[in-house]
C-alpha cells in the first residue's frame, strides 16, 4: 500500500466506467450481428422524485449510447401497487425487454419488496430479487447488484490487494453494504460489517486495509477512522449547499466554494475528503468514483441478460 505521507491516489471510477461502457457497446454490436438481438432495458419510474428523474434519464441515455433499446415508463404518484405489478407482469412477458429496473424509492403505499419479487429474476438487472441475492449468498452466478459489483471492479482494476486483507464495510443495506461484504468475502477478504448500532465504529474502521463507506452521512468518516495507506471507497452522495459545511469538508478549495456560491451546491460523500486524502493510500472521489460505475454495471447486466435470453431461445 502507498505510504501515508503521500496524498491518496484516485480510484478513478469515471475512467473505468467509460471502458466498461465501451465494452458493453462492443458486446451489443456482436449480439446484434450474430443473433439479430438488440438488448432492451425498460426503466419504470413512479412519481416525481427529483433525484430519481435525473438517475432515470442518465440510465436511459447511457443504454442508448451503448446501442440498446431503452425506454422509461413514467407513472403518476397515485399509481397503485396492483397497477405496477400488472406492468411488471407485462414487461416480464415481453421478449424485447431483457432488463427491467424499477427505480427506488417507490411512493408510499407501494411495497417495494413485493414489486422486486414480482420481477422475472433473469430480467432483474438491479440484482435485488431474492433469487439473485440468494445466488450471491451461495456463490453462484447471477445478476449482481450494480453498485457493489462496480466497487469490486474498481478495486480490482486498481490492483488493490484483497486476499487476506481486512475489509470493513460501513452500512448494511440490501443494495450496497450486505452484497458488497459478500463480494469481498468471495475475494478472500476478512470482512466486518458496521451499522448504526456498532460500538467502536471508528476503531474498527481504522483497522481496515479496505474501507467502504455506504452510510448516507456526509463526511462522517474522518481521518482518524482511516488506517494510513488504506484503500477507501466512498459510496455516499450528498449535496452541500452551505458555505460553512463546504469549508468543513473541502477547506478553501476554490472550485468547491465557487460551486456552492454560483451553482448552489457541490457534492460530497460519506468520507471527509480533505482528511481522507491525507491518510488514505487510495480514495474514490465524489463525484467520479462509484456513481458512474453503477450505471456501467447496469448496462453490463442488461447485456448479460440479453445474451442469456438469446442463447436460451436459439
Ligand atoms: P441506507 O439504506 O440508508 O443504509 C445506510 C446504512 O448505514 C444502514 O445500514 C445504517 O445502519 C448505516 N448507518 C447510518 N448511519 C450510520 C452511522 N452514523 N454509523 C454507522 N452506520 C450508519 O443507504 P444505502 O442505500 O446503502 O446508501 C448509502 C449511501 O450511498 C447513500 O448516501 C446513498 O445515496 C449512496 N448510494 C450511492 C450509490 C452510487 O451509485 N454512488 C448507489 C447507492 C447508494 P442501520 O442498518 O443500523 O440503520
């Protein structure tokens, strides 16, 4: 690992995501030429959540750029669970749709888990269906959740040693923390998962060779929680709009301050960026770290689902 006196090297998710997306583009071309199949991704958005609208638009654009058929089905907030389940049933039956993504969170009154369980597991490109979660648990091949799969790729791409290393995952959500812990275990890390009830969180975090923060708390991971030279992956995404908070996290960084003053905000993760840069050996930036990989892995999953469908039909 890099000595702690050097500033952390960047775990460049944006560059890796571009490479992955280019590879998906090639895969789509091959599938079209060899089997006449164009991978199809349908994203379902219920309601008006502003952040979700942006995520969904980005996913649609990225899928199209890779040569996929991509559609967004936009439904009003008042959509009932029954209506949504009906739509999922139709998409499950549509052979032109290889990947279905129901954007979360869903409006109140709709049970997300029930909707996820209604998806055809072979079209579950988010990797959230219990069958895919079970496959991951059992070490079997299946569609992996995009963010954890992207994080693993990021670490592997930068040749961060994993086997025998101590990995600490902060957060135990079904979409990031838990699946990531299993993926790190697969790579022979010794894994600890921390959560809001963990005592001595700082001490445990500071023992990690590989530290992943997925807790949804801006800048919570401070310098003393990082082992000098550790690889730190920051999954959190938060908007900072107060100048004092921006200074706490980024010091006098002119670009970040200008973003707050002129554009009303800048982004930060769960890791304190200034302190982490001084302590860590490797650090994923926000933005440009984990975020772009989540979309790239979604495209890879969709291509994989289409290839699987194409080979099982013919
Ligand atoms: P989540 O479902 O809210 O889970 C947060 C986890 O962090 C929970 O396990 C919670 O513990 C734990 N936690 C909360 N506060 C804590 C504290 N003070 N100390 C220790 N643990 C604490 O969040 P998520 O969906 O996993 O997402 C986490 C972050 O990653 C969010 O900022 C989200 O926006 C971001 N994210 C980014 C991407 C991307 O593509 N870049 C993708 C997904 C998520 P309990 O279980 O005990 O409540």
